[in-house]
């Protein structure tokens, strides 16, 4: 009798063990999927909270949101399949110049020569110049576009080679720059991008040619 009970117990334990393995095998992928979904949702929520914090801090400095969908000065320079998308844009007057700063993402080498990376994301800055100028640009590796003598100013070259100013493009009454960050817009990155871009304006020495 005792042997029969022991045998029956072993059989029941074996059956329960097999059933448990089957349940675990069936449920485990669901837990993995749920965990993956929670990870994605958590990332989105974290980004949104960080974005709101960034806008709130920039707003405290006087920056005001403007539409991200507008005719940006670099759009005529982009050739398909390249694409650049502005996600956030804010504006204010800095040093008596209207300035717009924001977050941009690009792919397809849309910003070739103006920023490092075939695709990525970073900070853009647009400055309304005190006087219009001809189309020109100082790109990465010191490559120039245009024939303006301002591109050869010794002070401009020295500042660029020292890394004090970023690659820039000017056309009409606007100058713009891009800084690759690989991250969403952050206050420190925006402040630094604006500071470095504004250094270009006096180096242009705008006035009659």
C-alpha cells in the first residue's frame, strides 16, 4: 500500500511538473513581450517629461515656441532622398538679434557637409542678420561655398580652425548652423549652440562689400 501511494505521488508530481513547464513555456514569451512594451512606453514617457522640462526651462529664459513646420532656410539645399525634420523650435531676441533654436533630425545625408553624420539628430540655430549678405557657407573640413571675400577673413578662419565656431551657412538675411548631439533638445546644448552661432555674426563684418 505504501509503495502504491509513493508511486502515485511520484506520478502526480511528474504530471504537475510537466504541466508547470508547459505553463511557464507558454507564459514566458508573454512576460517578455509585456516587459518590452513597458520598456518602450517608459522611454516615450521619459522623453516627453524631459521635453516638457526643457521647454519650461527655456521658457523661463524668454524662449517662446514657434511652429516647427515652416519654410526653413536650409530646405532649398536638401536633395531627395535626404530629409530633415524639425521637431521643436523656439525663438527669442539675443544680443538684439532674432534667434530661433530647436531640435532637428535628418537622414539620407540631407545636411551633407554642414554637420557630421549621414543621419542623426541635433540642434539647429537660425539667426536673422543685421544686414543681408550673399549666399555662402563654411562647411566641415574648412570647405567653402560661395565667392564672398568674407570667407577668407583671417579672424573667421582662425575661429573656425580653433573650433570656436561651427560650420555655418548664410543666405540673404539669415544664418544657420547645425550641431549633432545624438539626443533630444537639452537646455545646455541649446545654449551652447546659440552662443557659438552668434560668434559668427561679428566675424562676417556685414556692410558694403
